[in-house]
C-alpha cells in the first residue's frame, strides 16, 4: 500500500505528545508519504524541521488567511528562505476564509496575492484554503493566473460547478473526511465530476476525521477511509484510487515514496 496523505498538520500542537506513534501507525497502515503544510511562520518552520527528520514527511510553507494580519515583508522574506529547503514542495496553505474573519478581507487578499507571487518566483505549486470564499478565490486565481507549477484546492467543499471552474484553471481537487459524512450529497456530486488525473486525498489532520471516526482527532492513517469513499463514488477498486491519487501527488509536488 502506498497512500499519500496530501495534507496533514503534524506540526499542530495536537500531536505534541505522540507524534512518533502517529507517524509509525500511518506508515504501518500503508501511508508512505505525508505532506505537512504550514499555517503561519512558526508552523512552517516546524514543517521543514519535521521533513528533515522523517523520511515520510514533506513540507509546504505559507501563512493561512486566519493569520494574514501578521503578514508583512519580514514574514515574506522568511517564507522565501524556507522555500529553498530540500523537501519544501509547495506554498501553503494560503487562501481566503470568510467564516471567522480573524483577519480582514483586505489583509487576507494581500497575504494571498503576495504568496501567489512567491509561488511563481520559486516555481512551487500552491495549496489553497477556501472557506465561504468560492467566488473571490476563483476570481483571484483567474486574475493572477495559476503558474505552470499548478496547485490544489485543499479539502474541497464546493459544488460540482465550482469544482469544474477550478479544474479549468489547471488545479487539482483534494477531498478529505467530509466526503464520508452522511449529509455531504453536494460534495459527493462534485467528487464524481472530477477526472481521476486531478484527484488527491488528504486527512487535514488533526481535523475532520472521516466516518466512522467523526469527532475524534484525525490522523494520516485515516486517509484510506477517504480513498475508500472516493473509490465507491468512482466505481473503482480502492487500490486503483490509491495508485492514481498517489501518482497525482507525486506529479504535482515532486514527492517520492
């Protein structure tokens, strides 16, 4: 088994006490690579440190829209320095979030736009966070143009129509635990519309544990539950979904297993 969890926050404080066990459990269950994105400067540095320490881990660096209010030239320079580290394969997670608005829309747009420019400068794919900001995310990406390095809409939560619009920009679409939730009819319809060559799977650990583990702390080992649901929707064998999503992650991020 060679699953790739394309998005897991093993740099989160939720894993401080048992990170080694979580990594070992993931590997033993068939997860051979985990991409750990940053969500602020400190967690980006932590992601790089974890990638250097563990063969299974790869890193992305970036500032989440919640922390966009902290974005300034100094942070931009530090993120740029991290982008040249050997196992840093993407800029992320970046984007817009209108649910909590911990940062103003203006602050979010500034951080998002400048990190898109960094991704182009360093030829890295982007990992995009989108919560209740579908149209503004699409307009920004359409205006800025997704670089040839590409990117992914992480933990996709939109409609079939919105998925197709992001696909037309050249982006991949990644699905997480919510795909398995009983009420996720619209999300499953969107997943059914995504071509196999553009699919990724993730856990977004420690959040959004899939059914039947909903409500618990999530871990990369659970990515196979997302993959199993995707296989059901695509009328494919689970092993086939594993192979294609892992190949997609390797192609997009340059991950090796």
